[in-house]
C-alpha cells in the first residue's frame, strides 16, 4: 500500500464523486467560446459569468448549510416543491448581482429588475414550502422577521459594495468588493435553502447532555470567507482577467461549490438478492464406461454464473454503511422519544456492512463486506445422517482492484479461473467481499440455491434507513 497508490485512489475517488461538477465546468468552457464580448455575460468584470456558474452549481448541489430537521422527524417529500426550492436558490444570486449593479451605476431600471428577482425568489420559496416540512412546529408563527432581516442585510451589503466601487475608484477596492459579493452569494444560497423551523426544533429539544443547542457557524463562515479569499487571491495575483480566461473563475466557483456542498453521506444501501436458476446445455447421460481424466465426474454439481436466469423470487436486504467520520454517525440533539434498537444487518452468513475504502477511507457503496460466522465444518453428522453443506460466491467478471491472477487447477477437468472469481465460505475464511453481479451458491445434500446480488440505490434519510425496516434475509430462513 504505497503512498502513490493511495494518492491515485484518492484523486480517482474525488473525480468520481464530483463528476457532475467537472462536466459543468467543461460545458461552460466550451460555451464560453460562443459568447460575444459585447454580450451581458461577456462583461469585463466577469460577474455575470460567475453568477451563471454559481446558479448551475446551486441547481446540482445547492442545499441548506444547516444540519436540517430533528433526526427523529420524517421530512415531507414533494417533487414540485423540491424543484421550486432549487429554482429559488438558482435565482437568488442574480438578485444580489443586480443590486450591486444598481448601486454601482445608480440605474433605476436595474433596481427594478432586482426587485423583480426578489419577488420571484419569494414566490418560488412559498410554492416550494412543502418539501422538507416536518410535523413539529415549536413556534406557531411565520418567521417573517428573520426573513426580512436576512434579506435586508444581504441586499444592503451588496448595495454598499456597489457604492464603494464607485466612490473609491481603485482596482484593489473593486477586486475586494467583487470577492465579497461572491462570498455573500454562497451564504445567501445556504440560507435560502434552509428553514427557521429546523433551527427552532433543535433549540427546543436541546442536546443529549442537557446543554442548550447552539447553531454551528462554521458552514456559514466557510461559505462566506472561503470563496471571498479565493477570488481575491486570483484577482490580486492575476489582475483583471479577460473574458477569454473566464474558465479560471468558473473553476474557482465549482471547486468551492464542491467544498461547501459535498455529496451527502448515505446511511444504508438497498440490496436485492434474486434467486437464479442455471440455463444452457444439459449434462451427458450416465454411461457404463469410465470417463476420461479431462471430463468431470458424472453427477457433479456445476453452475456457470454467466448462464443463469432470474426467477420471480427476490429478497430485499438493507445493508448499513459504516462511515469514517464520527460526526456522521451520531447527532448530538436530544431524542424526542425512546429510540428503538436498530435493525440487525446480519443474516445466515454473518454481519454485513459497507466499510470505508481501504485506501482513501472514504465512504463507498460498491463493495459489501461480510464478516462470516464461525462454521463447524463442511460436514455435520447427526442422528446417523450426513448433512453436507457448502457455500460459494461466484464472480463472473473481475473488476479492477481485485486479484485476477489465475488459480491452479486441482483436477484436469477443472477450468482455470481467477483467484477472486470463487470464494469458498468455510471456517478458514473470515471476510467475504460482495460486488454487484456476484452469485451466492448454497448447496446442501445435493440441493443447491443460487442468489444474484444486485446493489441498489443509497438511502440518505435516516428515517428510511432505520425506522421503516423492510423484510430482511433472516426473515426468510429458519433460525438454527
């Protein structure tokens, strides 16, 4: 496990995690070549292009900078409201930009446009009020005062920055004002996507240790100071960039968008086990003559993972995800009622979970780790009867990162296969790795059952992962 492998795996993981934002940057770099210099988006200060980039990032990643509702409450899901909330977050930066331009140029038309954008944001926020709503309202009043104070604060700050660039005609002041405007846009997005109701819930509930709840200010400080310092450094080092270099500031906005709004960490993964049956050719009928050494013995149980077909039987399996950071495992807010014990992630084979990536220690949802139970042996003699049991995991295609070297054959009639293509689950194996497409073979006294593993979608809400437990695999098997 060399540092080069670790670095390569970390870089590859970041590219995979932020592939959507990288695609946005490439698309903007291509679209930039089609924008004329005289266009509104081709302004010399690059603020319209910066705002466009931030709006697209808000549509993809934008969300509240707060911790969300109380973890024991189930938020409401509404598709239309969700789209309207995203739209309000994408429109909000344009309001600050228009206020900045109106104060800088003293234009009533630009001020009217800014007022229109503010009304549009308010309408979208009212229409999108259903998504994320919870049943508990500690204060039975609409937070008009908080919204009015926040709007006035950011609008006034944007206007003050515009006036400062006109009164003090210095490049350094203009660069600093534009950088602070970008930081204010990031903070505005995080506040527009939040709810005062969530803050009130946590404040009334308190913390588990009996202490009073205090909102975390670090996300807001990071969203405000980080882009401000980054854009200021770029301008003070490179000066006034022409529009042909707008991809530089677009990359800056996208990078800070990935830092401020990283992908949420899932709680569990929905996995399906489909029963499969072999298909294809039939074995040759038994004869009275001896088989050659390169032919399998008659009556041998053979299963090809490629030549299989799903049946109508499927078993849902909810597998938890083990995170590498302690803050993602526990919420310090005091519970509202006694918490039930979590579901059992184990089944007949052992304990199952998605462990962090061995190199990057980041959360991953591709490889399922099974910590196997201790097996007494391959054969069990009880009551004068012999019960032969065997469990295998067959893997048709070896992905990168697994051992693809050829295993030595024991018999001449065996086909060569990779070392990780077959895993024998016996007393000598402690950990088993499962990926999408693996087939679990269970054979007992000549009767075999095969299950194909299908990795489903991650589950991001704690209520879906730990409150409403679907039927697990242990519900379908007889306890030993």
